[in-house]
């Protein structure tokens, strides 16, 4: 049987404002045991940030 995306998606995803710091987002991910967040600018979705983004593009790039 073929599963639909609904069967495997994360319900009620966490949203964070784009102004939030990398450290704050990492703490949210840790506390909620999640690996990604939806990034918003007010009510508009502007992107997705993953735990990999935080490590590779943030901390490892010297932006943490």
C-alpha cells in the first residue's frame, strides 16, 4: 500500500520569526525534539530551517 505524505508529515509545524537567532532556534529544536522549523516574516512563510542548516551554514560558517 502506498502511503500519502499525510501519513508521514509533521503535523502542527513550529514557526519562528526570521529575526530569531541561530542559538534560539537550536534551543527550540532541542526542546521540541524536532529537526526543522518554518521561518516566517509576519504571516508570510519565507523558508524552512533545518538542524543541518544551523550546523553547516551557521555554526561551521562562523555565524553562531
